[in-house]
């Protein structure tokens, strides 16, 4: 009976027609199939080959390895043939933007994303200091990506733009084909399970059904992920607040001295901005400087000054001590 169920599982995996016919003639019980019926039932699904069992130490009737091969129905399209499924594209765009009003830009881009039917997937913001910045990951419907990019350019100064798209049509179609084949096999296994006559057959069928369900869940999860990436494009925006916008127009060729003059002017302007930032940081940190530097310095100065005074007093006392015995000796001699 084990041999019978092994033959049936192999038939589900589309054995060669000759082997299937031989097994059908040798086993004429409720589980046997005719060659023509098996070929007609599996014509539009994946074919299987029986080979060495991977990880089981060799081929046997109880250990079968199913090697999936695409059926003719899912072969690559011929030149000029119109595919049944539309093209599946994963679109992404990355923008680097400057703004002179960070909060106004964030409010504007948030409202635009909601109006386009998208959402903010991730945001990393640093709002400390005078020039806040943020990195925003936005998901919008794929057909609205260009409008989002135009809106960003309208409320900020775009200094860098990179757009890419990945064609996953073949991968998407192949995943759908795997799902269809696995669902068909699962239905057939359920039919065989209803006809199983002993515990050994039931266990073998349930083991194969577990494998089919596991593969089916993985393919469905992958298909959902691809569908989400195809339907919703990804826009990554790096925004920072600046004092002066970076020119994005193509600059005309300038002479040697003009280039030096422009570089010197930019250097002086940058140094002035640096000094202003340094002064503002100093004013902000002044209370901390008074608390942690000036006050300890005053206390240390008082202690050192007090110590110096004590040393001077000790030296003066030591200088006066030897003179007193000499005066007492002179007074005794005078009395004599």
C-alpha cells in the first residue's frame, strides 16, 4: 500500500506518461489514474520530475523530491506577443531639498502627501539648532509620483534628484504561476485524503500538504510585498533649512580672475556666517560657562589668595622670634 500512495504522489507531480501508464495498469484500485486523464489534468500546470531526494540520503518510494519546471503556458512571450498582465514597475525617487522655512515646508509636504492618497512611512528629524533638517520616506500611488516631485520643487530648492524604476513583471507572473499550481495540488491532495484507506497513507498525504501550504504562504507573502511596491512608489526626501539657496542653474564659464573673486567672496561670506553662529552659540552657552567655569575660578582664586596671606604671616612671625632673646640678655647685663 505504501508503494501505491507513492505512485499517486508521483502522479500529482506529473511523472512521465510512460511511467504513469505502467503504474496505472499494475495498480487498479481506487487511487490509480489513467494516462490520458493524468496528462489532460496536468497539461496547464507545472510538471514534476522524480529525482534523488535532497537531504534524505538518496531516492526512495517514501522520500520524493519535486523539481518544479515552468509549463509551456508560462514560457517567455514571443516577439510581438502582447503579455496578458500589465507591466509591473517599482518606482523610486530621491530628492535633496533646501528651504528657508523648515516648518512651512514640512506642513506643505505633509498636506500634499495626504491629498495624493499617500502616507509617510518613516521620518528622521533633527530640529535642534538654528538649521533643522530631516529625512522623510514617503509612499504615494505610483501614478502620483511625478506630481509629488513637482510639488516639492515648488516649495523648496531641489539640489539633487535621482529617479529609478525596476521591472518585476516576470517575477510577478512567475509568483502567480507558482501560487496557482500549489493551490491546484493542494485541492488534489484533499481529494486523495478523503479516499485514504489507512494511517500510513494519511500521514504521507498530510506531510505533503504541510509542505505545499508552507510554500504557498511564502509565495503569497512575496506577491503581496511586490504588489505594494508596485502600487505605491517610494520618495525619499532630505530637507535642510539654509540661509542662502545653492544655485542649481548651469553656471556660465567665467574667467580666471572672476573665479578667484567669486571664491574670495564666498569665503568671506562663509567666515561671516561662521562667526555669527559662533557668537550665538557663545551667548546661548554663557549661563553654563558662568556656572561651570567662572564660579569655580572665583572660588579657587579666593582660596589661593587666603593661602598666600597665611604664608606671609607665618614668615613674619618666624622673622621676629630670634630677636626677642637678644633683647632680654641686654636688659640683664644693664641691671648688673
